[in-house]
C-alpha cells in the first residue's frame, strides 16, 4: 500500500527536465528521485549551506565552493537530503570533472537527483523557464480551485443538500465522490455524470461503497489522516475490488475532523489542481455536513426516546405508537430478539481515552456510548439501537421462530464491530426470546435485562447469556417481586442469613457444590478443594441449622429451589 501526502500546485523535477533549456540534460544519478517537488529554482555558490538550502528548491551550481573539499561535498549532500531539496543541477567541466565518485554513490543511495547542465545552457535561462512553468502551474491550479469554489458555493448558498454538493464535486473532478462522517461511515455519494451517454457508468451501490469505506479504514490509512489532519492519496489492493486509488481530504471545523471527502479515482487520476480544489470543497462541504449531522443527531435522539418509551412500557397506545413510528421512519412489525449489552470496563476505557478534567465523567460516558451506538447503527443498519446510561439495547429482526442460530450469528457480528471500534472494550449481552410485533417488546426488554443480570450473578466470566438457557429461572423471574417468594426462601434458608458474611458464604458455596455434584460428597469436596471430612462437617452443620435431611429428595428439591431464588432476591 503506497501513501502520498498531497501538496498543492507542485511541479516535479521530471517536469523541469522537459523544458527547452534542459531537454538535453543528462541525469548523472538519482533517477528514482525525479518525482521530487519543485517550488523554486536558485543558484548555490556559497559555502554557508546551512542558511541557504531550503526545502523543495532545485539548485544550480558550478561546484566552485566545494570543488576540492571532500568534507563539504559530503556535508552538502547530507544537508540537501535532510532539508528536502528537490535536486542539484551541476555545470561540469569548469570545476567538477568528473563528479566525485563518493557523491555519485551517496546520491544514488539517497535517491537524490544530480543532473548535468547541457553544454551551452546558462543558469539564467534555466531559472527563467523553470519559474515560468512553476507560476503557470500555480495559476492553473488557482483558476481550477476558484472555479470549483464558485460552483460549490453557488450550490451551498442556494440551500443545496449534501448529495447535491457531492454531485457537483463529482462532475468537477470527474470521479466518484463519497462524503463520510467522522467515523468514516457513508453520509452521501455521487457518480460522475458523463457528458457522453454512450459511456458506461461503473456499477456501484450503497452497500458496496460502505464496504469500500470499511476496507479502506481497515488498512490504517484513515487513522493516519486522523493524526496528521492532512489530505493523502493511497493505492491499495483489495482481494475482491482489485487495486483502488483514493484521495481523502479531512473536513475540519475548529481544528476537529468533522468528516471526510473521499474521491475514488475510478475514471481519472487527480492532478495537483484537483487537490487544491478538494481543500476548498472540504471547507464548503463542512457546513452541509454539519447541518446533516445535526439533523441526524436530532432524529437519533427522537428515535432513542421513542423506543425507550415503548420498551419500558411508558407508551402503550397502539395508534400513538404507529403514528410516531411512521413519523420517525421506524418499523416495529415482525419478529424481534431484544439484547441488553453492558460494557463491563467502560469506566476504565473512558479514563484511559479521556484525560482527567477534560470533560465531566457523565459527559464522557454519554459521548462514548453515543459513538458506539452510531458506529453500530452505521455498520448494522437493520438493527434498532437504544442507548441509556452505560448500556445499549439492541432490537434484532429475526425471520422465523427457529432463529436462534441466526440471532447468535448477529450477536457475533455486533461483537466484531465493537472490537473494530475499540479492541479494549469488553461487554456482556443478555438475549430475550423472540417476540412478535411491538406489543411484546416491553416483555422482551425485561427478559433481556433480567437475563443479563441473572447471568452475571451465576457466571460473571461468560459474555453471552440467553433467556432460553436460564431453565427454571425463566419462571422464577416472573415472581421475583412477589412477597410469597421471599417468604418461601426465608422458610427454607433464612437461618443462614443470620450468620456472619464469611461463614454464610462458605455454607452457601457448600450447598451449591453439593447439588452441582448431584449430591456426591467426594466430588463436591474436590470441586471446592476441600478434604471430604471438611465437606461432611459443613453439610452436617447445615442440616443441623436448617433442621433438614438432605438425603430426602423432596427436601433437596426445596433447598435447591431456595438457592436459585436467592439469586433473584
């Protein structure tokens, strides 16, 4: 993958060598460096090279000042390279005949071009022709930039949408243009509208463009732009799409990246004048992007509040639900699985990524949750995502009632997207049963929340908990707030709660291990790393305190049931 930082309005050394005065010039060494940019041409005839040498300047020299000074010759090449000079044109025959071998070898290693001035050519002519070419290039780029700025400004001032701005830019640069948000997710796109109707347009669709952006970000190229905040060009080979060349320009407001303009060079390679125009386009597009993102944020909040009201059972009127769903472009019909996702290390993540004092803790948490929700909504567009405090609730559509494998596949995809957002985040998910239509969403929401809560109590090491795997807890959850359930528990195990916390904990673990081992004392002892006599002693103490005989099947059932109830009380 090759990445090039864009510089506006540049002429290369190779372009200078095409000028009439230098057509017969001989490249002595460094032909691999002819792509270096030239912004000025000057004469180098002073030994004070630390002061004179400037970046992107092509120097002409007779070699007088360093003709017999090997130390200065070596220092000169090092300084030219370190400063970023464009190259060196030498007049051989007067003071340099031939160019010293060590200079040739060093220049070749550094890919620094050294060119022999043609016989009869004079410095003044080279400088005059070169500067004329540079200024003409700058003028062409400026005119192109002004044209694009004018056209885009007309569209923006006329109230044009982001799509219209993208279309105008696509026609001006004659390539496919994509506008992405700060997460590098698709906001808008446009194809070049060719003048000739016979020309066949390349076939892309929205999902394909989404995949292009996703693949491009995976290369690390976009992270580089986030760090430098500068436009860049990249050529990258994808297995399915083949080789693609992209030019990406950040859209910046008040020093922060708001989004990106990405140009896919599917018809034409962009020239320097186009690059300058893209910088102008980014400034104008920023207004439209900000407007669209603001409108999207308002819609996101309205959808979030609406779905929360439905899930929490605060909105139950059928006609009102359908009316608001239609207004917010939300479809609630069909079968759904509701997931409750909790980020188990969210506080640590926020501390690590947002310095103390930079924002209030609640603001940081809300910002991160909003970023995660937006990322998932962009990547998994058929999911409905609701954010509240430190959790996400996800409504996943399902095709049929026997869709457990389908739902688990979607869970895996969402977890992969979370990893893509940040590998550091860890999460746990509770999954409800499938429900049909919005009338059952509130019940499914409770199931997902309670499944996650119970699952975390029973086995905190797991990451995915399904209501279908809860067994008897599916029934017990319905009665967890009923006073009879607490009374039943107290009648069976209540006496253990009168002990100190350490003793109570040991005896409860003993009972759990005993039942998990199917009443096998020796196996239970092994699982608790106890001697079997210690296990027997604990069980006898429990029997004595509770006044029960654990050898009786009915009593064992009652104690086991009470233990399960304890997790819900």
